[in-house]
C-alpha cells in the first residue's frame, strides 16, 4: 500500500496561511481523484481542495477553525500503489468560489472538539388524580393561582365547589400555585470560524487601532422623501425602486470633494494617509453568513439610478454568496444602514483602514419647529464615526453638515460642479 501526504497549497496573493472552514471527509472515508476533501478561507475567498488521488483517508492534520501554513501537511491518503510516501501540494478547485459566505463547517469525528454527553432524561412524575370540579370552578382556581389538588371537595363524590376554593383562599393556606420552572444549567461553546471569525478579527483591529469620534446630526428628510416617491412612481420598468441610499451616496460624493481627507485610507504602520480621487463606497450588507461590505466603485461617476442599480446587484450577489473578491474590497468610505431597524442613534465602527463611516438611522415622523409652530416632519439621524487621528471634530461636523444640507435640499444633489 502507498501513502500520499497532501500539503496546504499556495493559494496566491502572498497568503502565508489560510483558515480551515470545512472538512468533507473523515478518517476512514474513501476518496476519489478530484473529489473535494476540504475548504479553506483566505482574507476574502473560500478555496476548495480536491484530492489528486484515489484511496482512503487515514489522517487529518487540522481542526475546523485552525490556521494552516502553506506547505504544512493537511491530509494523508492510503492508496493502492507501492509503499513509498509521496508528498504533494493539494491543487485548488475553486478560488473565491463563495467569498465570505461559506456554508457552516462540519467537524470530522477525528478532530471534533470534545462534547459533553447529554444528561439522562429524567423520569416524568406520575400525574396525580385529576380533581373533580366544574369548568367554572377550574377557571376560578386558575385565575386565583390555586392548585385544586390541595383542596378537599365538599360536594358529592368529593367534587370541589366554588365555596371550597373561596374558603381556601380566605384561610390563606397555600393560596398560590407556584409553577414548576426548570432551571437551565447547560452551556454551549461555539467556535468562531470562517466569515464570523473574519468579522471578529476586523472589528478587533478597527476598535483597537482607531480612536473613534462619533458625530450625530438630525436631518429633515421630508423633501427628499417626496422627491423619492415621485421618482419611484415615474420610474421605468427596468429601473429599481429607489431607497435613501443612492441619494446619500451622491451627497457623500459632493461632500468629500470639499474634504478629501474623509475619503481616505490610513496606513498605521507607515503613517501615510492616502486621499482617493475615486469614491468607492462600501455598503455594509447583512447576509445569512454574516456581515459583508460590497463596494460600489467610482460612485463619483454614477448618477442616482446607476448607483441604485449597482448597489442592488452587489447586495444580491453578497446574499447569494457569489460576490467576487474585487466586489468585496477596495472601499474608501463606508455606509452602514439597518433600514427600518436603524434605531435612533448608533456608533458605527470604521472599516479599517478607512477613516470614516456614515451610519443611517431610521426615518420617523417627529414634530419640528418652523418658527411659529410645531409641524410634523420626516426626520432621520446620521450617526457617523471618524478616525480622530486624521479627522478633527470640526472637520467631522463640517462634513456631516454638508451632507445634511444636500439631503434636506435634494435639488442640490443633481447640480453638477
């Protein structure tokens, strides 16, 4: 019998290690040539690893969630050949096949974390004999919190009467039934893997290295909402339904033209701020696998409808797990919105190495003073965070105020220059 040792392949792009997110086999399983045996995740891409030989798996070299270095032993497969041990790099079947949305990993029995055996199921208590009582008496007992099994009925054949319940309550003898609520003592340990682990690492990096300053401003969206309703009513069949985000994207484009340091990335190690002429807006999107940030590239060269079309396309690709690595990277400023769940205020975390993120809260009708009286207006808060190493409080406020003016006077969004 021969044995193949398959090593972690070089997945390119200077990646020195990858995280194991799926095993498709366990020790003892037969495999065929080109059968996918595992999947690993790099920064953005999930890479499937097929077997180059036919044989039987005899050893797995890692557990789900482990980081594996390139060239490290990954799998041993026993073949029907000679006795020599051959070490080969595993080929990669599909780089970036399902970025950021890998299916939940299943740990093989060989490498699974120890689990706690379930406690024996307790024997159900033998139910006491059901007391005799009419429906109205049972209702009275239930509403009064009385356990009828504690009463001795004075009626025929021991039937419990209304008077028995009332006298029992009046005597104060165990007047209330204490419901038996079982205590829960179980615990569950969930290992963070794949996209969830990437999100955790990204958030830790952002909050540990970026001193955040969050600025909240109230925006009167009444005029923009009227315009949006009109544009949606008159839109062409091929045009998507407009949300607030395309208008906000165009407002951001105009505002960063006056403050280019907001549309920038900061290299912490080199101490270099890169101001970007192109406005690549990341749109934080929730998917079944977790939070991803597809990027609308060159928003400065797109109109309202173009922004809406591209945003819709990217959001659908992200939810379906088909977004490419390029579509999920390269943002220069990010927008975070939870739509109707947006709350009143939030403190969004900056997408490192960017220096600003714009948080969109929900629109609600609130009273606003027009100089003579309170009138109902559609109001929305913008909660925006900035890297305080780069953006001072004055600059943050100036930027947000510029965005506010553009949203409150939406005609300005469409004026070139």
